[in-house]
C-alpha cells in the first residue's frame, strides 16, 4: 500500500483508486455505490447502500451487491440477468432485484445488475486451505444440490460451478446459507430436437471443475454440473483441489488425461461412508451413469439435517422480481433505466425417468416415479462388493422441492451492447 503526503494530508492510494472507480460508474437513483468487492473479466462488483433505507416505499434491501460494466461490454452481465429472470426465484440461487443504467463521470453509460449481498463472502474464501467439518459440508452441499436442481429443472446448465461462484448469505439465526451465483456462462439444456446441432467450439467454465465429456467433446449438459459439485465437495472436506494429489502432471497434460478418462479425483479416506458414497455418485466418468440433482436430494449423506426453511425467519423485503408494480424514490439529477419481472407460478408436469446401470461404477436401478411424484431408487444387491456400498442397498425416495416458480421478463430496456 502506497501512502503519499499531499498538503499535510495523508492519502491512501488504494482507497483513492477505489473512489475514482466508484465515481466513474456513478450512483443509482435509490442507492449509493460503495467499496469495490471484486473484479473480473465481466466487470466489477461493488457494495451498495440505500440513500433512504428507512423509507416505507423502499423496494430494495438496505445493502446490495452491484455488478457493473460499461454498456458496450456488459453482454455477460445482461446474460446473467436474463437467466435469473428465466429460472425464477429460489432460496438457493442468489436473488436479483433488477437492473439499472447509471451515468459515470465521463458521461459513459454503465449497466448495473442489482444482486443479493453475500456477507459471508465466497465459499472458496470461507473454506481456505483447511477444509470444513463434515456436518457443515453436509449443510452447504444440501444447499448446492437444491440450487442445482432449481437451475436444471428450469432448463439451464450453470457451466461454471466452483467455490468462487458460491456465496454465503447470512440469516437472522447467525448461520450462512450457500447460494449459487454468477450465471453469466449458463446455457439452456439441449433438447432432443437439438441433438444434431453443432457443439460449442469452446467449453465454458474453469478447467479443473470440468467433467471428462466437456474436455473431450464439448458436451456440457446437466451432468457436468454434478461432476463440478463432486469436486466442490472434496474441496470443502479437504481444503484442497480435487486434483491436488496429482502433482507430477502439468495443467495441459492433466486436462488431457481427464478427458481420456485416465485420471479421476481421489476420494478422501478419512471421510464418512455416506460422504464417500455421495462422491461416487457425482464423480462417475460416463455422464449417463452420474446421478442427477433430483436423485441426490435424498441421498443418505444429506440426511439428519434440520430443515432450515421451517425455523429461520428472514426480513421481508419488497422484491422487484416478485412485484408487478412498485414505487421508486427518484431524484431530479439522476438518470434511470430500470426493468423488473413478475411471477407466474405453475404446476410442472411429471416426467418419467429411466436409467441403466454401469456395473463397475454405480449399479443403480431406477424404478420410476411413484404416484406422489417422487423418484424411487434401488441399488442392486448382487453387485454390492464392499461394506460401504452394501450399506446403501435399500430403497430411497427423493422428494422434489416445491420451489418451481417461474418469472418472465416484462421489459428489457438495455440493448445488447455489441
């Protein structure tokens, strides 16, 4: 940090640079731009506070995270806004409160996405290098599985799941909930009618969290998110990357071996039987035998946890995503371009699912959907070859969360910018 004396006043250069950046992007109609939280290829993220937090007409929480970029280079942020609008609201995906155009000090137009603030920071920073207690890993894993299920059931693949893209959001009970964020690289699930379309010429996401089929052939569908989940769980348990034990290979050679199926993440020995089995269901080389988020929801590893939805109470904040109309305090000297969405709930149709088993990996038989809309899963008794696998030789029923509300864009006021 560089300190320079000017006219008997000490000026912190780092803070000065942050102030210049804030001034460059400008404040919103109802909020002040605060400290810089982070910066990436997409743009910058700032802390924001309301100008009049005690107003009865406020439609935002007192503190938000503002993701900003000049309109001409804001395609990724606009894509994230579109995805969040399409998948609807979930308690396990970061909330969006709308978007807004601000005018910087040089007259440039800046696109801003108004997001929920994760006061606990990223999961990557929280885990650090020491790992977490297995009970905490269970809690955060359950949050992630529910978030992934919500994204997948609404027709999207995240494509860049990693600890840096998971935020810890606090509640009044003093605990954190893991919420998935950064959906700028998300893509729609490939439908059967689209199977003949060309694959993406490049893969999306972070290489060390990509599955073999992504690295080998550019096939990036729902199963690839489950592989990334397995890598994240290992990192939560150990504090190290899932590939940390493979030190004799450089990055390029490691990715090549993963693509060819010659390297697999090492499952830690010191974890519970349930945790090992959960990881085995996520880290399967062939995607067709990997468990889905729906199937993982009632895995024994996630049992024995308090249902936080029933005991936690959250401060009620008027959400732009949920209101069809709202009042917004404005100031004469501010410019505003704002858009929002309204909810349209519906009951999803049940779909039958069938899988075949891969004898050397999972040995899972899916019986089908029961009348209640749950998925019944049975493991084959004649293929259980170890103590850990035999403990799971029983029927399981997977309840599907009821959080299936969809939202549709009313207006998209910002051009693509490219």
